């Protein structure tokens, strides 16, 4: 069984796809599509997946990276969603992906002792109770004001009246998605990136037949985005998992799916860990939602916003207003305010929210704020042979995948067993306790430091040794990829040979996370990445230079938001990059565009008093 997504063998995968026929063709390689491919392949079906860009290049690499029940959905009385999500969270932490999904404590500061403590406390009792007693994460706890400040000295002490601590979990979202896709490949799914479905194939034999909706969907026309070549992929079922692109995929073939996706933009900022003194994550209320402070290695991720969006869905960008909104809300509770100079990076993503069915005629006219739209998913069968799923959350991807494949095989020509993914650990999970226990030996065997061994185990689980095998074969791959970051050059090679990376952006954006972790968004590592990738993929010198330049240009445009000056000012003209000796200022002086949508929540963008 191929346990790898080997980019050097992509042409073989394209050939297999074209040769067909498949049982199931999945369109979209986000967490939902990867999950659907795994669900179908592990039921014994012959599966193909096409992804227009890279695995997780859409929403699935731009989330808050939490695997959570969603405390705030409890407040919206969405009990079913919370219960399901908590169950999924625990399954991932304890069995399916313990190497990737880790428990993380969150401190909820309390400012109104009499009202808030019983209210939040009751919510957390329900949150804990919904999970049950067999639980991989501890129960919530009450803290006094002193206790809260011990855990989070960064909090403003005035008016603080204590805190609660509860547990959720976190994950590297992109790494998780590509691990799901790799696991699908290990079950013989053919996974091809940079391949777009440009239209659906329709059979003629059923037109006069039993289904009034018209001709059966029999596959898709696929364009290889690397060469422009188009070919047909025949499949008994086509499954659309295209997130915020769902409407476009349906429209390209004139399909009325019965739902529309409404896009909601969410922005996060990334700061150094030293900018906020706390040993726990934090969650605070904003005017209409919540703001998370999420520990992320040596950094914090702080967010998010939630605003209706109608711009370019391929690379949504954060605006200065988004950043100021986050800073203002963070500074409500922080003793030492965060400033723009604390912001290392910023990223934006689009939530694929399913608009209510009665508004399906025009999803943007629901008038409902996107914070109030359900995070539950919908599965529809708009045509015979075609099933489509959207909505949901990263946390519930496995359920979405199960449900869409259940619908796809409901009237399948042969019997198909039920989903088994609740019993199927992702690649790297099997044997994890022993690998963790023997981390010292792994380090000694391969001549690397204990920190390096731990770093690799935390990213590849029981497969960490595969990365180190590359170092054994070529010592130069044991060197760090970028100063001040734990990533090895070997991880770039592994990204190509085992994780399907085809472009420099695939590596720096999603296999290692320098795009969101480094002040220069990884631009200075692009040349080295191109050199390692080029050797494996047979790139000419010119192609290496092109890939390097392309990434550097991309990195320079991903952040529009880190402008000096107040948010209300228009975006500044492109500024001259400063010398690399001052990487943070380099980032802040990147090209900035005009804001694309309204200021989040229309809330004040200057610091406001601690919530009363
Ligand atoms: C700011 C933000 C924070 C979030 N935080 C959390 C969180 O903490 N926890 C949580 O559980 N959830 C969270 N979510 C939600 C979660 O990230 C999404 O629900 C999930 O990632 C959606 O995955 P998807 O596969 O449906 O869509 P996507 O990841 O967008 O995948 C769709 C894919 O389809 C591909 N595609 C489109 N058209 C075609 C075509 N024609 N042919 C081939 N491929 C195509 C695209 O390239 C894309 O890769 C958050 C979302 C956002 C925006």
C-alpha cells in the first residue's frame, strides 16, 4: 500500500485517474475532501481526489487550529453540534491523531463575579457533562483572582474577579489535513493536487429514465493545472467538498444544489510568546463573539474576526482594520497592551457557512450576521451520481466525510460497508507511545538532539524516523531550514517525497509553517527550499528561480494589514523593504492594499475599558 504522496510520481497518479473508472471522485482537498477520500477508500471503494491547488490551501490551513466543542455554540443552544464536536475532539486526542491533536487549557477571565461566575460555571459544567466521564482532558476548574494572575500575569488586574480554566484541543490544521489525505492514499486513494474539476460529465443513458432531475453525473472533466492538459475522470459517484468554492463548482455545470455558501472572513494575528505572559490559552468575550489567545509553540495566535466577505476567495487578505480590531479587543484585558510592532504575521481564512435553505436563492441576502449562521453541515444529492457537502468545522470533518459518503453510496450498485474511520488511526498515530518513550534512542541513533527528535515526533508521530532516514542518507538535510525555527531541511525533502508538495508555497505555507510563523513569512528560506525541491523534482535553474521569486512575491502580498498608523487611514502606498537585518519591520513595510470589507463588528478600534 502506498503510504506516501510522492510528488515525483504525480504523472503516474494522473494516468491512474484518467484510466478510471473510479467508484468515487472527490472534488476538493481540504479537510472535508481528504476526510471523504479516507472514508470511502477505507470502505473498500476505488477513490480519486482532485485538488485545484494544494491540500489544505483553502480554509483548512487558515483556521484557529482548535479542535473543540465550541463553548460559544453552547450559548447559542446548539447542543447537538457541541456534543458531536466534543466526541470528535476526544476521539482525535485519544485514538485517531494523538500525535497531532493535543489538549490545551483555556483561561476564561471573569469580571462580574456575581453574574458571570455562575453563568460561565454552569456552561462549563454542561460542557464537561456532555463529554462524559471517559475523557482524555481534565475537568474545568475555578480560579481566584490571585490564581488567575498566577497562570496569566499578562491580564489587567483591575476589575479581574477570578477565572475559570477549561480544556479543549489544538492541531496544526494543514498538517492534519495532509495526514488525512496521506492516510487515504495508504488505503489506495489516488490523490492529485494542482488538478481542478472544470465540469461534470453527464451520462445520456438515464435522461429518459427514472430520475426527473436529469442525466446522471458520471465523472468530471479535470484540468492539470501544471500543464493545462484536460482529461475525463469517470466515476460512479462524484462528491463535491469544495468549501467556499462549492457554489462555483455547482454553477460551472448548471447544478442547482439546494444550498448556498456564505463566506465569513476570519483573521488571526501571530505574536511572539514573550509578548503575552501566560502559561495557558485564554478566551475573552468581544462585542458579538469571542477572542482566543492560543499558544502556538514559541508564539501566540490571537483571533478571530467574523465578517461577511465577497472578495477574491483564493487569497483572502487581512486589512489594517482587522488587525486593529484584534489588538483593541486583546488590549481590553492585557496589562501591557499589544502593539503592531508585536505582530509577527497575520492570516485570513473564509468560513464556508451554509446559508439557510429559504435563502438559497441568494445567500448574501439572509441579513443574518455570519456569527449567527450554523456551523453544522449539509449534505445534498442534487443529481443522480452527485453528492455535495459544505459547512461544518474542522473538528467535525470525520462526521461530514462519513455523512457525504453514506449519501453517495446510498443507492450504490453493490453493497458498501459502513464507515470505519472512528476506528482508524491516522498515519503516525500507531505505536506513538513507544516512539515517544524511545525519543532519546531515536535521537542517539540518528545523531540529532533530543529537541529535534521531539520536534519531529510532534509533527510526524511514529513516522518521525522516516524523516531522519533522509538525514542519514544526506547529512546536509540535518541542518535547520531557517534561523530560530526548529524545521530541518529534511522536512522539505520529505514534503516532496511523502507529502505531495509541488511548489515552494506548498512547503513554506503548509508543510512547515514559516508563512505564518516567521516575520518575513519564510521569504528568505524560499531559495533553499527551491533548491531542495528542485533536486527531487528535476527543476531547471530557471524554474528554481521562478519558484523562489513567485513565493517571495506571494509572501509580500499575503499581509496587507500591518500598517503603521490608525486603522481609519487608507492603506499606505507600497514601501521600500528595509534591510533583512530588521525582519519585523520588513514585514510591516510589505505592500498593502485597500480593505476589502467592512471593519469587523464595526466595533471601536481603539483600546476600550475592560468589559464591565
Ligand atoms: C478564521 C477561521 C477559523 C476557524 N477555526 C476553526 C477552529 O478552530 N476549529 C474548527 O473546528 N473549525 C474552524 N474553522 C472552520 C474550518 O476551518 C473549516 O470548516 C474547514 O477547514 C473547511 O474545510 P473544507 O475542506 O470544507 O474547505 P477548504 O479547506 O476550503 O477546502 C476546499 C478545497 O476545494 C478546492 N477546490 C475548490 N474548487 C475546486 C475544483 N473545481 N476542483 C478541485 N478542487 C477544488 C479548494 O482549492 C480547497 O482546497 C475556522 C474557519 C475559519 C475561516
